[in-house]
């Protein structure tokens, strides 16, 4: 399989004034989430090479934990990055719902979020506050990572791990509360009953996180080598409270968000582990207070300063860390755009930064290389992804059997535009993960809102290798 030029991208009739077709990139980013689905797949599944998998998750503890998302190229369901990804996806809809609607991708975005929040609702067990629990992981990280093959053919045991009042995890519960609260906002218009359920569970989870304090990676020791809670849990408590305030307008939650807020380290950024940056932006929106504005602007100034701030590659990438460098710049770009649109900007400094970082990963770099799989003329062919590979030997010389459309690979492993190789076994540069695409998706819908670019039609999508659009003939008739 060679690089496949996206159908329609060069069609002069496409309404596009930016450097890229952001509508198509948005569409494909959401396709990536379909490829990450675990459990029984719905009839409208568009990924030909995916089928039902891990349908008995939770059977070891007598709880239905099927569904949700595989974390990355592996097959573990890690609760913290999954919940974080749903919060970030929902934030994109909260801020840019009209653009989602105009792009024709609103239903796909809501489906992607609901696939995650449905799982979080299943994982949250509550009879009362004292007996509340949250299943935070399915699959043993060590055993899973020893298997290289499709999700549909797994045979290893998949143990389930939880937090409860005796083994608390305020970060996991707080982030899950944030995810459900944020999702309640976006489902309020179309399904108020579901929105009420999300909000009720969000409140219960936040109270649980607040009352029973502890790091989830202490309660679930298996996760500590994969998604250890380095930043602790106060950032998730503040983040969760800020989202509950946004969903309810209850000042009690705003007071907690402000009380638990911790100042930013401007030299880092929003991630699955640290939510302080997003919280500062939410609090700046909600209060207008100088503290939150100053913290956020100090951080964004550092990131948008190529002379004395963060390291930049010669091609313009703001580079933070070797492992998944592009997801950090994408997360920062997403929030920079939101801050520019809703709070303050200075001569479009933050807006320009947001555009430049996303354009870099889409192909505006010295190598004219797209770090989004299946987008552009020259893109990553070998993401570190078992199911997309379709083989049992990670070191096969042939390209992956399947194109993992929309996945963002890790990117350069140093502040050097050429420090990247499209090698499947190199997980530092070629890992993909649901948190990698979470901020990116929101950044893309914002750029679509500004510059346009039509997503592919159903028939164009259907013509892509490995993609089938259900009921296409019926819809065309």
C-alpha cells in the first residue's frame, strides 16, 4: 500500500481558503476514534477491518465493561486518558458546535463522545457514597503489551481494576466527572434525559473524588508504568469542579475550582496527566480574574515565543518532549485558539500560534510530510498499531495492511524536523493514542470554522481502502 491521495482534496470546487482542507482533517480525526472502539460494534461501523472484540470485558468481576476505547496501538482500556479524551472532545463541541454542524461532522463527534461516556457510565457503580466505585482499567498492561496482533484475536485474560473509598483515585474520578459534565452540556440540546444522567453521575463522581482523596495509580498499581499520576489529583479536582460549574452554573463548584486551582508551570502543557492549563482557561472565561488570565497568558506567551521560550524546530514546531511531541503542541494549539476566541489575544498571537502548529503536523514543514495518517500526499504509513498492522510480527518490512485514517503519530523525538522515521516499532515517534487526537480534533474544527474545507462525501469516503459507509446506496437514492 502506498500513500493514497485523499479523494476530493484537490477539487477546486471545495470551499477552502486555508492552507489545508480542515474539514477533511476533522472528519478523519473522528474516523480514528471509530478504529479505536472496543466491544460489540454498531451496525454503522465504517472501519472494514474492525469487528467485535473484548465483548466479555468485566466478566471477571461480574460487571459489563464492554465498550469504550482501546487506548493506543495496544488493547488496554485505561480510564484516565480515556476520560480526558472525552472531556477534550466535548470541549471542542461546547466552543464550536455551530462549526461542527456546518461541517456535517456534529453527529460523528457526538457519537465518538457517547461511545466513551456510555462506557464511563457503565464503569461507575454507585449505591451510596460509601460503596461507590469506578472501574478504571481493563487489561493487564504488561500482558497486553506482549501481544502483537489484532484486537479481535486476543486470547489473554483481561483483568478489571477499580478505585473505591478504601482505594481512592481522586484524579481518575475527578477527570471522569469532568468528562460526564462536559458531555452533559453538548447532549442537553438533543437528548436531555441522557444529559441529566451524565450530570447526575458527574456530581456523584466529583463528590466521591473530593471526599476520598488519593492517587489512582496508588490504588491501581498496574497502571503506574503506563499512566502514572505524576501531577497528583488537585488539578483534576479543580478541572472537574470547573466543568461542573460550566454545566450547572452552581457557584459552589466555581468556589471549589478556584480553591483547588494550582498555578501553572508555563514550561509544560495540558495533557492526560495535568489539567491545570485547561482549568486556568475555564476559570478565566468564568471569572475574568487577572490571576487566571495572567497564568494562561504567561503559559501561551512561553509557547508562542520562538526566541527565549519553548524550543522550536527550524520548521516551526513548538517542541516540548520526545514522547508524542505533536500531541503536546496540538493540545496547546487547541486551548490557545479557545483563549484567543473567548478571552483575549494580542495581535492574533495565540490564534496564529494555533494555526501554525496544526498546519505543521498536517504537512507545512520542511519535509512536506503529514503526521496525520491518511491525510495529504505523503504521510505516515506505519503507526505503532497492532490492528492496523494486520500482522503478528512487528518488524515486518511491508507497510501496515490497513490505513489508520486520522491518527496523529508521535512526531519528532527532538527539536529537529528530521528526527522522525516512519518505523512501526519506534513507539516514541509512531505511537498513536486517543489522547493524541483529543485536542487536535477541537483545533481542527476551529480552523474549519475560520478557513473552511469540505469533508469528503459519503461516496468519496466509501471509496477509501478499508472504509465502508453503511446504507450508501439508500442515502444516494
